[in-house]
């Protein structure tokens, strides 16, 4: 799939962090990970740390699919509000999903603290506001539901919001649990650590044939090499739908802009993450080098040519939307890009196995907090391979 336009911010900022070879000889391994983005990197990190021998294969350069085009918010808040999610999957599973996301953010932080390199992680409060008056009721309901399960947050009324921001909203939630990261740098640093633990990383290597059996999985590459593995993990992001026998996602096109660096270190209240109840929603964050990132204006289609043609226009609309809320900030667009993303009907990821595909796991972390879902998927799959139970297996399975 054509997943993005040519110049996403994180790729331009970081460049080619590290070069990896293509696969040049056949091999036998415990685990083959298909996909070299943030999801595959987190899986490789957890598996190799647990002593499970693994290789990673990607048809692109590492991290150059959706990962480098991500806007890299780390949110516990799933695109589906807790109340609605409870109606879709049940109260207990919905609550567990939200709490697992909070835990996953802290676990990502713990991983980044073990690195010498800076991957742009910082904790940020998350401000979720009612886009319209009618949405205020949802905000108040969400506050009660989240407070009930111990999530740390405050409800803000109109006057409270006016005191903190230069725009108005009828109500909002300020949550303590939130963060941001540079997913592209994080991916390469995860792989750097995993290589030290024995991981083999091969990019520019396309898997053209997959043969699954009870004895294991055999992969054939475009260069003619064969990989025999006990287990295959498919972590190809939005392209994974090609391997799934039923439709599990809807594809959308999303757009983003990043400003030039701005001298003022505090641009709004604690430089918190900002997003809204409207669908599609507008979201705003800062970067660690003093820029503002604005994303949204999504369109419900997968058509790369149409998406790319719309990018400049959508970038201007994003800037206009930002300036309506922050008229005193001198926002000058430095980068503008677009990409494809996928969402599920309930907003939850798909993690686990599919009947008829032996020795194969999927890690499909979709939606606005896909990086957080990827961390959850990595631990779930690691636990499964080590014979441990994980509460997420029932929640995120394909047969839900």
C-alpha cells in the first residue's frame, strides 16, 4: 500500500538513522516478525529480551511506512469513549482496555529510560473537550465513568477552560495520563537494543509466499531465500488486512502539519495534548524541539492519489482551525503530509490468532492510540509464547 506522502516530519527530522541489510541466505529461527515499524520493533524488543530468537523482515526501509508518518500521541483514551465502548464490548472489558492503556504508557516510559538516546518521550496531560454544547453531557458522563475506575482526571466547565486556553468549550476533561514520543527514533532504538539481544533485522526484503502448517511457518522472499520459523508474527500495520480472511478495518486518509520552531517554551496550558469529541477530531501537540503539530481533517477513503492531491489544501485548513483557537501564536507551517490509517468498529486493536492459520499471531494496533496498543500486543504475544495468561486475550481477539 501507498501509506503516506513523501516528506513526513519525523523522517525529515531524523533522516536514515541506521541501515539494515536485505536477507541474503535462508535460515531457521524461532520467530519471524513481518513488519519493521513501531509494532514489530516493540514485539522484537520484548521477545529478544525474553530470550526468544527472532528475525524481522520488511519490504521497505525500517520505520518508513506508517511509523514515520505518525503524529505519535500516547493516549490511554481510546477513540471510542468509555461509555460507548462499554455498550459495545461490555463494561468490564471496556474498563480493562482503558486501564491497560494507562499501564502501557508507563511501560513505554520505562523502556525509554533504559536507552541512552533521546526518543522524544515526555509525559503530557491530555485535554479532551466538547466540540459542541450537546457533547457536554458525554464529557460529564465520561468523567464519572473514568473516575469510578480510578483514572486521575478533572472535569473543566466553560469558565475553567476560558481561564486556561484562549478558546471556549462547554466542558472538558483534563487527564493526568498522557504522553508523546518520536515513534521513528523509538523504533530504531528498540531495534538497536534488540540486535544486541540477537535479533536479525532485514529490510528491502519482501515476503511473497507464506506457508503455514502445524509444524511451523515457511516464508519465501522476493530474492528466493526461505525462512523457516516455529512462529510467524504479522505486524504489518494497515497492510496486514491482506492476510486476514475477513474485513476488520475501515481505511481513512489523515492529514498533519508541523510549524517552524517557536521560541516560547510554553505555548498553552502545560503544553498538554489537545483533542475533541467531534469525529473526525482535531488534535494538537508540541514537539521536543519547540514546534506545534496539528492533525486531523480525516477523509473516509483509501486512494493515495486523491489523498496526496488534497494534502496542501488540508494543511491550510488545519492551520486555519488552529489559528481560530490560538490567534496570538505565530504558526508558520514547516512540514505538511498525509497518510493512511485504519480504524475498527469498536476502536480496539486485533491481537491474537485466526482459525486456520496455525503458528501465526497478529498484532494490529489501530486507531488514535495505535502505539499504545502495540505495546500491549507485544506483551500479550510474549506472554502467550511463554505460556502465561494475559487479560487482553479475550478482549482483543478476532472472534469478539
